[in-house]
C-alpha cells in the first residue's frame, strides 16, 4: 500500500492564511470507505428515485442555507472573486433539480409491447441499474459545482459515492460532506477522502469500484486510464482540458465582441478547462481596429482582492506554482518570437494575482498544450478558411466559439471544428446545465457530463417479457418433434 503524508494544510492564495489543516486519508481509511460504500450499495439502489431525490433536495437546501459561508470558503481556497463563488453555489443548488429531471427524462424505466407502444403485457422492457460504488475525483477550479455534477447524478441513479476533493480545496470538500450529512444520507452512501494524488492512486486499486468519474488535467486523466488498464468492468468518465480556439470573423458590435473575448480567456483567471487559449482573427481593417479595442480594454479589467465589493473580474491563481507556469510559458513564447501586446505580470498587491497576458503569435505556432491561466495567443488568418484550419490545429476538443454575423460561416464552423462545446457569439466558457458537457479527442473519453451525466451512472438492462410461457408462433427448425415426446 502507498503511504500518504499523514498531515497537510491548505494555504489560501488570497491572504496566506491556513484554510484547512488535517489528516490525509490513510490506506486503511480509504479501504474502509470503499468497503462501507459497497455494503450500503444494495440498500441505496433499492430505494425508489423519489426517495433518493428527497435526500438530494435536502442537500441543496443545506447549500442554500449556508450560501455565503460556502462562497467565502470557495474564494479563500481557490482565489476566485466572491461574486463568482456565489454564482458557483447557486449553480450547484440548481444542479440538483436538473439532475433529477435528466434522470427521469433519459433513464426512465420503459415498457413496450410488440407494436412499440407502452404496455405491461407481451413485449419488452428497459430498466436502468446503477453501476456500484463510484470514485469521484474533484478539481480545484470549481470545487463545489464540478464534483456535484458527478455526485448528484450518481447518487440519484442509485450509486454510492466515495469522493476525493482536490487537496487545494479541502475545506470546500468538507462543506460537501457536511451538506450530505445534514441531508440525512444513510450511512455508507457518501464518503469524503482528503489528500493528494497518492490517495486517488490508492483508491483506484480497489476491486470494489464500479466507476471512476474525474475532472482535471489531461495528464492526470491519462494516468488514471493507465491505472485502470485491464479493468474494463470499471466505467471511466473523464473530463479533461482544452486548447480552445476563439475565431473572429466579420463582426459589427466591437464592444460585445471584446467583452466575449475577455470572458472567454480570463474568467477565473484563465483557470477553466473551457477558457480560450487561442484567439484566431480573420485579417481585415475592421478586425485590426477590433484588436486595438481589445488592447485598449485589457488594462481596464478590474483586478484586486477577491473578497472586495463590488468585486474584481479576476481573482488570484490557485498557488505560486500556477503563477510561475504561466510566466514560464509566456517567456518561452516571447523568446521564440511572439510579441507581447500585454505581458502577464504579477499584480503589485497580490503575489498570486496575474495581470492578463495577450501575445501576438507573429507567425509562431503555439504549442498544443493547455496553459492553465490568463494567457491568450492571437493568430491572424488571411481568410475564414485559414481560420478554420488554425482552429483545428489541436488534439484537444473541449470547446470552441465563433464570433461573427454570418450564418453560413457558423454552419461551416460547427461542421468543421471538432469540439464537444461549440458556441456562436457566446464565450468558449458558456455552458448550461440543460445541455451535455464533454470533450472530444484529448479532452475526454466520450462520456458527456452536464445534462447527460446520468447516462454514465447506470447501465441499461433489456428484457423480453411475456405474462406466461406460450409456444412460439413458428416452431424452430429441428424442434418439430418435441410435441410428440409425451
């Protein structure tokens, strides 16, 4: 068994204070949690959906009752502005009813007779069975909402859950556990693990797992996939990163386009998997002026303390290491010939806050990786066809957006650009809980979350049914004589 560091603490990137201190889950604790989840599974899955939803709505009620406390802790641990943390709590509350609606719509028990209409007689049935105890591995950037996007559908479908929160947001993980406890979730149905990657590695070894649901980086997702090699019975749902393109064609409203670009690239300080990394602009006098407008707007983005009111647009990075990764990549790009329109720099008052960066590629091809921070690379395209070709130059496929007034261009864009989230005149970060959410290529493994998360939380069981045994209408060849046996 791997031994984890028995004690760790989380230091806030906002104020440098300890937000959480405690013990990482030991191998013994991990195994105990999985054993308990496996023992509770047969009981939990036998409950009717309406019974399970009572618990989940109580979970949402707890989040609502502790909204401000949870939002404050999200900000202190993740560094995002308080207004954004409040939005995350609201989204997490709304997720509960959406998950219940989705499972009723997409995974309901259906019965059909021989003519295809609903019936309880001679025909067929489809029922959905939960897959068992599942391990949910949460990220730090939306530490309440993104775990909930797995947890809530999994529990609604009848699975039990072992949840490891990010070691960078353990206090938010505790809030989730407290909400589950306050909801009265039966013993064994939900467990919280704390600690770093070694805790996940230990849990992944368990033969009791029915599924693993992960949101995080491409590298971590590949490591999980490798560890589960040879275990096809364990369902794996991966939500990974992106090298997302934002294409600008012919546009008329410069103010709106600049705002969409800023939201796409810099919300959550660029620490969303859907953030735009590449700004691909069709060259024209109008768009040259648009880029001047963008350059003029960049220094006017309000920065400052994440807890301040009315609030800054960007908060801090998750930690010093994340800051340095962005600055190192920027230095590499500039050394290779890119031109800084505005350099990403450490803000004067917060060492973990970055002034957003915008680089003109100047003919240099950006690397096909995910720079998880506020750094955007501008590429010029001679025409729309070249813009599409540049947008396609990635092995990732999470999100992409087109900004433009031409419906025909949008038709081409959605046909030619491969991504799980394709938006028109919306930010690359624009998503809604009533739609699926997932990536293609390096961004996922064909397990869309969002409204479709319930699909990977259960397996369909097909049944041919008949109230009583009757002879076939046509006797199978070779069985004609069995009626004479008596």
